[in-house]
């Protein structure tokens, strides 16, 4: 049974700027710091793990970076930023703040959206417009086409397709959300076989960014301003939606990240682009629900 639950914000981080439109969030497990990117101008913000105000870590435009979608930190202390409509993927050393690699999709239109790391540190990357899963090895040698999604049987209509991506509970499969169809897909790391993750509720419209802790998958439901909590089977063949969380402080949430006993939720307000967004743009912390 899916539980509809209203939660309250435990803490709110205000992001400096009038047109931030933040899209994703990544956690540095060494420090607890969180990093958030601006889809509109490429600014990267740091949210200190020991509490405190959000600050600009790298200004938009630096090194030609004009947009940031997905943000993740790997186990080597490197910050990876998906370049959205720029069709790029950048990697930074967190300690020096120096960019150590840039990759380009080489196709247009492109929307490099999000990434997840495999057990060996390989990054797997979604592009919402290009029907290919991309891959970058931990040595940062090159970005390669890894899985032909249409050739693997994935329908690919116009719009935002593959979006969020995580490594599944068994460490052998990736799980991806497909926003415009409300569907989820699993990809075997060994065979590259693609199949659907079947949810007990059928489709989950407006599914966006993903995060995982153990067998619990968290899904930002952007236009419905909800956060779905899903219990996945170990091999990610199926999942059960156990809760839909709402909060008065959600504003078109596109990403979520577990941080200790809390969940950090990014309020992107992408539905207000070209309009009048609520200011300041925020990231809110809520209590992580107990697994069912």
C-alpha cells in the first residue's frame, strides 16, 4: 500500500542568485558537503556538511561552463557535472577546484542529464535526447557510447527521456528513470541487457532524479511536487512504491540525495523558467522515512 504523507522541512538552504534554477545534487561522503549546479548559468554551489549557509563554489561561465544538470562526487574526491544542453561532462578535483577532464557528446541536440558510478568507479551517463547510455572509465580516458537504447527495445519519443540513474541494490544493474513515459529501466553491467523495472503502480509520471540507499529508491516527482519512496528487489526487476511524500516547501523538485538521517531535495522550479519563480531558490532537508 502506498502511503500519502505530508512532511515538514527540517532545514532550508537558500542559494544565492535570482535565476539559479538548480537541477541536481551530489554528496562528498568524505566531508558530508553537498554540491548543487545551476541549469541556467552553470554556477556550482556548496552546502557545508556541518551546517551553514550555501556558498558559490565555482561561478557560472568559468572554463566555458554555462549549464549544470546532474552532479555527483566519486570516491576519489572528484566532482562530476553533466552539462545539460551544452552536451558536455566535466570532472573537477574538489581539493584544488581544478577541472581535470572535459568530454563532449558530439551530437546535437543533446541534454547530458545525470550519472552514476559502477563498483569499479566507471561513470555511466544519461543523455535525455540521445538514445545512448554513455560511459567514462575511472582513468578519464574517453567518453564512449556504451548501450544503444532504441536498439535494446526502449521506446524513445520526443521530450525528456532517460534522466536519473543509480546503481541498483545488487551492484550489478543500473536503474534509470524515463521522465516523459514515467517508466524505469534496468541495465545489466556485464551483458548490457536492458529490461524494464516493473512498479506495482504501473507508471510514475514526471519521474526525475534518483537516489538510492540500500534497497530503497528515492524518486523526485517534479510536476507533482512529490518524492516517491520505492522498495526495489535486489536485481531491480521490480519495485513497490511504499510512500509518496509531499511538503509545503517543495517547488518542482528534480533531485534528492541521502545525507545521514536526512534527505536533501532540490527545488528546481523549472516550470517557472521564463516566468516568476519563488525566491530564493532552495534545497530543503527532510527526515528520511523509515524503510517499510
